[in-house]
C-alpha cells in the first residue's frame, strides 16, 4: 500500500522551497503527499519581499479538517512541518498531529524549525519563534535545525562539531529523539556537514563546500531524510542517502550557475541507491574515529 505524508509548510509559485521541494522529493521516493500550505507567496525571499497570503488559523483548520475527515488516514506514514505563517497556526498544527496520532501514536513527525539563519538572525516574530521552541519542537520526533536555529533553540553558540553536538544533546533532552543539525563547519574550514544525534548513535557526515545561491536546501534535506526513514532505512543509512542526493542536486545547480535548485534535471537522483558520502560515528567527545567521509 502506497504511504502518504502530510506536509504543512510554505508554498511559492516561483522557486523551489517548502512544499514545492518537499513534494518533489517525497513523490520521487514513492510517496503520496498531502500538502497543506501555511502561506502562499509569489516567490521566496531571495526575490525580495514576499507577496501573497499568510493563511488565518481558521482557514488552515478548515483545510486540515476537510483533508483528515476525507483522506484514508491509515495510509498516512509520516508528518512533515516547516515554515509557519503566524503564531495562531501553531495550535492548529498540534491539533492535526494529535488527530493523526490518536489511533496511531507511532506516526513519525519531522519538524523543520524554520526560524532564521546566520547573518540574518530570526526572520519570524519572536512569539512564533517561541512557540516553535516551547511547543512544536518538544512534541516532534525529529527536528532539523540549521546551525543558527540550533543555537537559538538551546541558547548556545555552536561553532563546530563538538559544540553543535552539545547543543543537539540539550535539544534532544527537551523531547525530540533525533536532532539533525545542518550547516555545521568541518574542522579546517574547507568542508561542511550534518550532525545526527539520536538514540541510534551520533554521526557526522561531511561534504565539500559548494557556492550555491539557491534556496530550499534545508527543506529538501528534511524531506529526503524523512522519506528514506519511511522507506525503512535506519538513521545512519537515511542520513547518507539524503545528504548524497542533496549534494548531487546542489552540484548540478552550481554547474548550471542556476539561482534555483535544478530539480527538473535531477529526476534520477532522488531515489539513488548508492550513497556518495558516508556517515562517521562520533565518540563521547564528539570526535570522529576516521577522517573524511566520501564513500568508496
């Protein structure tokens, strides 16, 4: 039976971010997606100030009530949430999650806490950011903050793998069983990586830095990681597959000197079986037992 994923996050008409990129990734991994937009903008912020609508809580609740009252809920295998358009949407998201989890409390929820980024700081109003920190993140199973968001959520300043790992452990202690921290600088400054802290262990995966100006890479990684988990991969294998596919798409985007992720020309990448990069287990000091992570 084909699984479905409920995805509540932004939608843009121009660009590959939010639900645009999540639907692309999950559908190519074999899932049906039930997308619900928290906002509908003409484009992402890379093109300038947003033009469009931030949907009211009652509109969002009406859409979710209609969807969850009609859809075959037994087919829903996972929940993905990302950018929210306002504080009042937060309780509506929690209601939808509770409704799905009522008969099936094991449905995994990945919350991408879209709060801000290095250099820009918070780009959400503080009340909404606080709701994400205090209510949504603790209730989720998996969270995927970038380095700035990891620091803001834990009141720390992670700058490298050991400090990011300490922050991720602090965040895990507040509820989520898995923290996937993105954009962590590698030792020496030449590479960049993703840190995974989970009950299954701690892992680090590193790739070369690429000068990519496209938006949506974090949204894409979250969808790829959740999709691989729902296909039956363990956390380490899912991490390797998701990062390898993301890197291939970024590499193609940079090669084309494109301002948007080159999804149409990367159709074969999403379900790629052999990972290009390998995750390295970390010891209790936050250090790896081997140098480098490209796969053989």
